């Protein structure tokens, strides 16, 4: 397998690679730091990475990829139950952290290795680093199917599953996006996404590094950071719809933001549907159309609009140009079909025949770790992956996502959240007798998590804040219910199954 990051070897010494706040690394420094760390972890079965938005996370993941050791990014805000599950399931040999990181008890006696980015750089120096890198890359017997990352993703029920992402999927998806977006080493990406999911880590960090370009991470999302970086040479912005919603809200009172967004070559949104209203508000204020792309942890990227250089003739629409409400067309190498309930493929490109999106291609994961049952259920007999997303196709091939098969999956702030996982956590609270979780529309988050609770003692129900803290502490803060309703009983059918559709959202 050829290197995932050709630019690590032979780039000009001063070429910038990564910047997080005030701290940055050139390609030579990254090669030195990641090369040295790769040498130390080579042969480990799997490593966890404490995925704070820092240089260390990026160096840790690149090192693992160089060493051919699968990396498991961990959400540093995960609660005990979620962390315990992920660590038990993925059984890493150790966890890579930034120096001085306080780790929670849920990690048990898992050994840790601190990443000292500067020390590695000083020790090795660019030349010897390149030697050690070449040696490591040559020594490691990697194939395209070798696992690169294990990324945990929620399902409708039960704890999150670890999607095993092979090296070929990372290379295929990033190269397909490079084709669609004309993404090159001259691009400078700005983003503020978390680094324990595909969007922020694979697209946002590994993407620029594969192209030989650079990335500036804001640490946390804010309009000032976006304005500052786009004014200082950044060419692309990646975000979830909640971030674009916040930009759209800020634009009327912030001409500097409008100017900065107008300068960007590419504004890209993904992880959930970008509301047409926000798309249009941003286009009107900045002259830039947001490019929507669609993907999944298990499949990496599937569809996108294409970037085309601005055409001075306003009436000319280039093929694949971004269009509000669509996710564009399948990326190169991705086979995509729409399928009816009975399994037959929809052949119409009529903008109205709705089917489930099923996909094949080199961009797909290989399996859910330790879950052959779930892996088998995710594919059809002839090898198509069932996304669970419902869509139509327009006459020109543009895909419009119109919904999801499972109502028990909630997308909030771009995070996928399984209702069952939250219900289980709520049921562990002593003051909760019964619990049901649904999603409801939210202008900012897309959807918000709503809990329907039958208290153990109707005279003294638990506080909504207490339940939110309980879920945040066990699972993760983004999974906490934002709204809590108390009921005497949950609506159930004759079989005793909770009828979620009967739960009214006011
Ligand atoms: C509030 N907070 C709490 C509680 N209440 N913490 C613990 N317990 C509580 N009860 C804290 C939060 O931890 C957070 O702290 C702060 O209050 C505000 O949190 P919140 O309101 O939840 O969110 P936000 O900060 O406003 O976040 C919005 C966001 C975020 C920045 C858009 O949702 C986000 O980063 N989304 C990205 C999701 C993503 O990357 N998805 C990719 C997966 P503090 O401020 O200290 O943090 S999908 C994917 O990868 C596929 C492949 C794809 O297609 O992309
Ligand atoms: P995750 O499992 O967290 O990787 O989330 C993947 C899911 O996010 C997909 O199955 C879709 O439901 C949703 N998604 C991602 N990108 C988009 C998009 N551009 N438009 C609509 N939904 C999206």
C-alpha cells in the first residue's frame, strides 16, 4: 500500500501542516514527531487516542497510521459507561494523550503514552526524521484492507459499534473529494469539528495532510475565528449545519464575516441536512453557495456537489454545481442505488420515487468490531451497504435525502444519537420507572433529544437538569435530553411496545 501521506516525505522544510491555536507544526516537524512516535508504538495491537482538539491528537493518529497500528479515537467528554464500553470492546494496548492529561477512572489501568510533539521534533530533526519515516513505512507490511481506524458510531439500540475503517477507504474517499472539489496542497482548511468522528478527523485533518496542504483548527467554533482565518489565507471551511446556521444568524450584523466567507474558495457542510433557508441566507450575504456532501461513518463520503471555478456568465450552471436541498451526485468510485421496501432497485430519476440509499465502493468500512451479526445485517446478500437514509434522485442525478428509515436515530448538532442508548441510561436513574426518547426539530441543532419519563414516584419526579447531567455523565454531553416531559404512562400497543408516534411534541 502506498503511503497515505506522501507529503510527509520530501516537502519543503517550512511547509505548514497543522495549526491549533498558537501551536503549529510544519511537514518536517510532523514527520519527525509522528515518525518517532510510530517507532514507539509499532507492533501494538491497537491504540486509543484521547482525541482532544490538539496537535497531539493529529500527531497520534498520523503516527498510528504510519506504524500500521489501528487507532481508536476517544471522545474526551464521553461519560464512564460509554468510555468503558469502547475500551472493553476495542481492547487498545495503550492510550495516546497530550502531556499532563487527566484521564478518567473508566479507562481502568490502561497504559498511557504521552505525546511530546516538540521533544520528538527536537530529537529527530528533519533529515533523520525522514530516514526513520522511510524505514517505518518500508518495514510495515500493510495492505489496502489493513484496518486504519476504529470509529464508534451509535445505532438505534444498544451501545455504539466500532466501525473498522481500512486504509483504502481513507485514501479512496479523500481522493474522490479532491477530484470533486479540486482540493490541492495549496488549500488551507479551517475547521472546529471534534476529532473523534470521521468529519473532523478524516476529512478535516487527514484530508489536508494527504493533499500536502494545511489545516488550522479553531479549538472551538466561533464566528470570530472563522472570520480571522479566512481573512488570513484560509481557503476552505468545513462544518456541520449547526455551524452554518450560526453563521447565517450572525451574517446580518457582521459585515466582516460576510466578507470573509465571500473570500473562501469552498464552504462545505455535512453530517446532517443543511436547511435550505440557511443555504440561501449564506448565498445571499456572501455570494458563496455552500457545497453539501453526504456520508456516513461506515461509508465515508458518498455524494457531493462539485466545485467549479466561478463563471463570469451568470446564466451558466456547471455540471454538479451546488444546489440547496441536495447532496449532489455520487463521488467517483461510489456505486449508489435507491431501493424499494421489497428490495427492488428504483430506476427512475424523477425527483419523487423514494427509496433507501444503498452503496458499494472502496470507501466502505470492513466490519463492526466484534459484531459479525450487525455487520451481516448491514449488507444485502449481494454486498450493498444499507445506509438507512431515504432519498429521491432528480433527472440530472442529484440526490435529495428526504428522511431516515429508523425513527430511533436522532441527528443533533451533526452527532448521530441512538434513542435506545439514552433510554437505557435514563432507566438506570433510580427516579425513572419508564423512559422513551425521541427527536424533534430544532432550528440550531437540526433535531434535539426529547425524553418522555414515567417517574418512579409521581409525587417527586427527578429534575430535567438532573436527568440531563445523568445522561451526560454516563454517555456524552451531546446525548443529553434538552427537553424532558413527565407522563403517567407511556403509550403502548397490544404487544406492550412503546408507540413513539403517539408521543406528542408540543
Ligand atoms: C451543557 N453542557 C453540559 C451540560 N449542559 N455538559 C455536561 N452536562 C450537561 N448537563 C456543556 C457542553 O458540554 C458544552 O461544553 C456546552 O455546554 C455547550 O454544549 P452544547 O449546547 O451541547 O453544544 P454546542 O457547544 O453548542 O455544540 C454545537 C456544535 C457541536 C459545536 C455544533 O454540536 C459539534 O461540534 N458538532 C459536530 C458533530 C460532528 O462532528 N459530527 C460528525 C459525525 P463545552 O462548550 O465546554 O464543550 S457524522 C460523520 O462524521 C459523518 C461521516 C459525516 O457525514 O460527517
Ligand atoms: P454518522 O453515522 O454519525 O456518520 O452519520 C451519518 C448520517 O448522517 C447519514 O446516514 C445521514 O443520515 C446523515 N448525513 C450526513 N451528511 C448528510 C447530509 N449532507 N445531508 C443529510 N444527511 C446527512
